[in-house]
């Protein structure tokens, strides 16, 4: 008996039976092949199930809950409406003025902590708002509220730069100060000696 | 002659020598020893055919198992649900648009900081930027990037105004292409076109291959140094879903950035789009951007 011979026994009897159309009777190997393929398929299915999130493809070719994950990101940059909810006088002070479109955050920072404390304070009277912080030259990046009257804040928009629209109010600092007769040394709050912040009219 | 035919032939050859009673052999005469090879080859043909038949059936059968419904966890070829179905968006999906008015931008860079802070973008990288195009009187056109704190105090040498013919700022951000190349190339479906038409990155699924960064013709996408995965402007999707304006729009002091629903004829952006001629970037690529620009020159497009 041959122990390993592919197809070795398939036609042992065929010629004696007088037929050319011998049948393939070595089915054992086919079963082995089938079992192997089935096992591969099974492993593939398990791997696929493990790799693909449950909610994949329910709303489109992506993980549906990713939309919720992204939408859960907190909004840091506060719209002016948030500030005006408490500081209503400022809203009226700025209404219709040239700085109406300038956001509170530009001169007072993101004030994330300030807003959070104020919201807690609305429910709990013992929560006191911290005083405004010192402006350290960074725009927006501080979590605390600050009040910047530094001229760098004003000039970050208004210093004349090539490319600005013709109708934008821009100044060449040296020329403007000379015109106004400003005396040296200039204070950090030079601009506020003539202009307001909320109402900028000189 | 393949390997597994060899023993068949040798066995058949031996059998044929013993008694050659097959039909094919009878016609040709069985007296010669060479006659034995004819039925042997034919039998080999038949067995191979049968073998292939059976093997193919089994293979196809095994493969078809994976197609059974319920066997697999999900199928990426599922059609989109009908409008009004459940999910994240309301029945009538809002359509958003973004309008950049280059004639209003002053290059203050407020939008850049707002975006960085809002979306925790690492230093040295940005989801949005502002280019300045300076056309000189001698025909040169130079482009530079607005510093995040604006030109004031940046110490950069500015072009002399008398040499300049024309200059303007062009803010850049994701164009949210309807036919987005970045979306198509993602191998793991981490690029999402939300039901509202906003292109998002699933940072959990992204494997950081960077293919989408290469694919974006506008250079919007980048590999976030902190997270190691793709990052991009998503029109502040989280804010938009709360009916807030994107951070850069909120931060713009001159109204150069306008965001809103283009399916609402009363929105500011709809009114602006209806009255002012606008253009898109790289229109020839056919990506169908949703971000539209006022005042684009040929140098920009």
C-alpha cells in the first residue's frame, strides 16, 4: 500500500472494468482542502467582525459614532452673545459703532475660566469670579479673562500693511503719533489717551 | 506535465499492459505496447477535469459563505439610508457653504489663533492660513503667509508701498469638495463625508498613512504632530452642529469669512452668493468645492 500518492489509487480497477471514464475517487484530499478553506473563511470572518466597528456603514461608509465623537468637542471660542448675556451695558455701548464687529475675545481673551465660573456663579452665589489677569502679549490663548489696553492689541489690526483694503482704518504709527503730537516716552496705553475701546471715536 | 500526474500515468501504464480493453484502444488495435498510453492520457484528462470541477465547487462554496447576510459584521457597500431616516442629521439635511471675501481681509491673523485654540492644533501647523499676494509694478507677483499675530510686531520687512501695484489677502481653508479626492483614497474609511457634506477625520480609525495628505490638491490636510493621525479643517463641525459659527468666522473682525446655510435663502451667505460673483479654487480639477471666493485673481486660482 502506498502511503502517500496523490491519485495513486484512482484507476486501479478501471482498466479491468473496461471503461475509460474512470471516476475520481480520492475524495479524502478534497475534503481536506474544503476543510482548510472553510477554516480560513471562518478565521477571516472572525477577524473581519473584530476589526469592523458595529456601527460601521449604518449611515454611510464610515463609523457612524465618529460623528458624535467629533461633535462632542467643546466650543472654546465664545461668541459675543455669551458675554452680552451678563454684560448687557457693553452690548449697547458697542452697538452701531465701528468696533461692533470686533469680538470681545480679541481684547479680553477666550476667558474660558471666566465663563465657566460665571455660569457656576449663576447657580451658586458662593462662587466668586477671579479678577482679570494681566495681558501677557498672547492673543486668545489665555483661559483667564484679561483687559488689554496695550497698543500692541490695537496695532495688531490697525497698523498699515501692504494688502489691506483701501477703506480699512489703518495707520502708520510714527506718522499718526506725530500728527497727533504725542509726546515721548509713549505709554503702553497710548491709544487709549484719545480713543475708547468699546467706542473708538476720538 | 504536472506533478500529480506522474503516479497516475505509471499506474495506468502498468494496468494497460495487463489488459487493454478500452474502447479507444480497441479501434486502434492493442497489439503494440505503445497503445497503452492513449487511454492513460485520456483518463488523466478526465480525472483532472473532475478534480478541477470538484475543487472549484468547494472553493466557490467556501467563498460564498462570506456573502451570507448576518455572517459579516458590516458591509462597506451598504447604500446610504433614505432621506429622513434615523441617524445624526435631521430629516432635511442642512446644506452649508463658506464664502471668503478677499476684498475685506485685513491680514490680522485673528482667525488663525482662533482656529488653533479651538481645535488644539499644534504650533507650526495650521488648519487654515492666510496668503498675501503682492503684485509689483515690475510684473513680479510674490506670495507670503500672514504671521499668526499679524504683520504688526512680527518684524518682517514689508514691501515698499510705492513699488506695489496691487496686494490682497487670501484666506485658505478646507474647500469641502463635493467630490473629495482625500475621501476617496482613505484605505480604512477614516475619511468621512458627513450627511451635511462636511469632510471629517475619524481619528480613532485613521492609521496615519498620510495618503489623504497627498491626495488633497489644496494642501489642506496634514499629519498632526501630536496625535500622529491626519488632521484637517472641518468647518468646526462641533460648533456647526450646535448652530454656532466656525471659530475663524466668529473671530474675523471684518466679515471676510461668511459661513451659513446655503439652503436657506434668508441666510447672509445665500444673499451674498446671490448678489456677488464668486469663484472656487482649482475649478479645473472638478472637485466641486463648497468654499467660494469673492475677488479671486488668476494668480490665486
